[in-house]
C-alpha cells in the first residue's frame, strides 16, 4: 500500500477544498433558488432523470465519502487540526448546500406549510391538515401528506411557527432558515460529542487525536450534511436535544438532562424510545434513596409540565398520539418489511400488511425490553440506544434515508472503548449512511432504466444493498484507529 502513501498525506485543507467542489456541483446541478416554488415539488429524478446522470450522482457521492474518509485518517495522524478548524471546515462545506434543492427529502415544504397553518391561518397543525385549506396550500405539498395532520411534536411546530412568522409566504426564505437550523444543529452536535467523548471513554484509553477524529466523523459526514443542511431535515434537532440531555446527565445533572431527552421527543416523537434507556441508566448509578426520589420527581413532575406547556399553544396531546398510531400502521414503502410483504404476495401467501406489521412490532418490543434489561444490568446506554434505533429502522414499514442518522452518534460514543465489536458497529453505521444515500438511485433510476419498473426486484436489490451490505463491509477495518495494516501507511499512527 506504499504507493498510496502520498494520498494519505494530502493536507486537510486541500481535501476540504476538493470536497467543497463536490458540494458546489450538487448545488449547481440541483439549484434551489430558481426551483424553490416549482409545482409539484421535485426529487433527484426531476433534475437527473437518466441513468447516466444517476450514475454520475452516485460517483459524486462516493467521491465525497472518500474525501471524508481521508480527512478522518488525516485527523488520526499527528497533524490533527483543532476543534475550531474542524467546525469551520463543516461550515465551509455546508455553504453550497444552503442553495441546493432538497432532492432526496422534500419534507421542508411540509414544515413550511404546517408552519403557515399556525402562523398565517391561526389554526393548529395537529387539528387541521393542508387539505382543509383547499388549493391555497396544495401545489407545493407532496400528495401523501396532503390530508394528514402533523406527525411531529409541539416544539417543532412552535419552531415552524416562528420560522414562517419571519419568512411569511416566501418559500425561499423559509427553506433557507430551516437549512440554517440544520447547519447550526450539526455544528452544535459536533461540539457536544467532542465534550462528551472524554466523559464516556474508559480511563486512560482516551487520546486527543481520536477525540478529534471521531468529531470529524460527525461534522464532515456527507450523508449528514446532505440530510440536515441540503435537505433541511428536522431529525438534526431531535438528535441535538438527545445528545444535549445525555451530556448534561454525564456532567452530573440527571434531572435537567432527562428533561432535555423528553424535549427531544417533543420535536420528533420517535426520540421517546431513548427515555426509558436513559432513565434506567441514570437510576442504576444512584446509591442513595434520596437521589432516586429527587430524580423521580424531576422525571414525572418536570416531564408532565414540559409536555403540558409545549402543547399549550395547540391543545391536548391526544390528537398527536392518535395521528402517530395511524402513521405507524400505514402502508409500506421501501423497507425490509415491505420486501417481506411483496414476496408473500408474489408467492400467493395471504398475509395482510397489518399482520406482518404487528409481528414486526412484537419482535421489536422483545429486542427493546432486552435492551432495557441489559442497560439495567450495566451495559453502556449508548450501545442500547444504537441497537434500539437500528431495531426500529429494520422493523419499520416505511424507511426514509434520514433514519440512518439516528443510531450513528450513539455508535460513535460507544466506539470510544477499545473493543473491536464496537468499531465494527460504528463502521456498519457509517456504511449504512452511505448506502442509504445511494438507495435513491436503485429505487429510482435503476428500477426504471433496467428493471422495467419491477417493484419487487428493486426492493430485493435495495434491501440487500442498504441493509445487508453495510454489515459485510464493516468487516474491513477502514475506521479502526487500532488497525496496524492501515497504520503502517500513516506516519504517527501506531
């Protein structure tokens, strides 16, 4: 591998500059400003419909991930930049993405429209759907959400109210504000991880280079920048509050930290899966009954007050809970569970979507209660959180590419221990982010150009590529800071 040593030694600033060119090309070929009001909303095949353009897009994404990996390896080298420099790199690379059309997730239009329901029309997005306003809100809203109320929490809808109060009915301004929210969230999460790493690492095993390198794995990750800045997806705020809560807990303030965990679920309800794990982890570490009683008061009294106050502008929580139950049992799209449904239909086995969904839910609950038990018995909460979010993704009827971001920060913290299995899990999480980004080519371009529109075959290829391939590729130690075969090509890495 000595012939590649020159590549490993490219200065980080040059790697960042090359990455900037890649992100600039994305903004150039998928421009936001001239298309922000296009009707209906577009996706990647709107701008790049042909297979050749799809392949070029995939090559560009692969190139960005390759540069990202080199930046990680460079940071592991003894020429590590500072945290401030890494964050400035992330901001620099995100600038073009502010002006990129959200090609792989047009949810930002739904954020704006539901924000307008509350800020412009003075109605609750939990009680009124865009369809209730006729053609006034229809043209820029994807059909699947036209007649549904908000699936998000009241804190998110309050933020959408504030954003659209500023941007009013100007979609460009509103979208840019939501993109800036995503960018700030990515940077703050990077700071929180950097601060959290030494608190969770085993004593005596922590090294500054590893701390910075693992921060790079978050703030410079192309999938995360594309998801949270390019597509302005709101999962960034959910992750920000989850990690903020976990940091505060690890600084010794368990009650306030747990309230931040609850607040995360009031942005996006899926975050509530983290609450029991964090609760048991904190309770397990308390030695005195007084501590436990005070903690329980924080959890129940503070959580109830936070829930009530956050819903106060919109009404009772029940409509949102009802909406989430309905969404969870909706029809299937691209997911491992959807593949099972398609296969059973193909072979003529009369199994309903509801029956398969219920079976998957039961299996997930078994895994979830096993995670809770292991957490109570002393296993690190980060591993339980990563397994939980991964388990939910694998059993969901509908998979969306931003779901891949949920387990990743917890896998980062979990991998601080010098344990090969933890590194393998982190690598699988990294590959999962990449394969999820490329899945749009399989399900879109490849299905249309080569598979004759065959949904079953596209699902089979897509599920194997997105959900199975990362665990195969994880066996190759490309992120492992303890891997000697890679270390021999990098000066200063033992």
